[in-house]
C-alpha cells in the first residue's frame, strides 16, 4: 500500500520568514531561525494521521553565493531535531539553472514519491508562495496556501484551501482524508 505524505515548504511554513519590505527571506543564520509556534502541534496532528512529513525547500541563495550550504544544513538539522519531520529535501539551484527540482517544478516531490512509494493524489503540499502551490499541483497533490500577506504575486491557480494558520491547514487535512 502506498504511503501518504504532507510536503511542507520550509521558510514561512515550518519556520518564520525574515520579512524585509513586505517580502519573505530565509533566516541568514541559525541564530535567526524561529520555528513557527504552530509547527509542532500541526505536524504532530498530521503524523498521528499517518502522513510522512517531508520538507521541500528552494534555497537559491547558495547558488547565488550569499548563503553557505552549511548554514542551510544547520537550519535543516535544527528543524529535524525539533519537529517530527521525516526529512527535508532541498533545491540549491537558482532559476537560471533550469533544474527539475526548483519549485515550481515538482522534482523534489516526485523524487520523494519514488523514494518512499508515495501516492501523490492522496498527499498534500503546504506552502506560503505561489511556487509551492504550483509544484504541488504539478505533482498531483492537493494544495494548501498559507497566506502570509507578502507583497508579491500569488499563484495563477487557486490552491485547494487557503488559510493563514498551519494548525487550520492540519485540521483541514484531517477533515478531508
């Protein structure tokens, strides 16, 4: 029997983004990392429902040379130690690299589905940016948009559900499985 998963974007979902002029940025160091207060209770709910919990994050600042890969890995390690995540999958490329793993491409989700025998149609993608929603849709997942009121474009295609609360997202998944 195939497994079900909830894929979660990192910055803005699992941890708070650093907001500058209305736009979200990842924490620049482990000391800037603030794990979302909703993350642990929401993920515990999803884990009890039997979902694999997999982070899926774009970290293009590594390709751009403005963040060290070791910084991203340290933040991911802290999240993995603090939350009931199975793993965090990372795309370190920039848009110009034209890779299959950088969201909105669904590569991170598709690769995880192959590795863990995941039924993508029975799975969810939770994200706070249009690229997360599009990646989930392209992979065949149901999608949940966490509206953080960023001053940037939104998805051209509506998510299956939209909320400002990760806890509410987990409850919606519970009611719709």
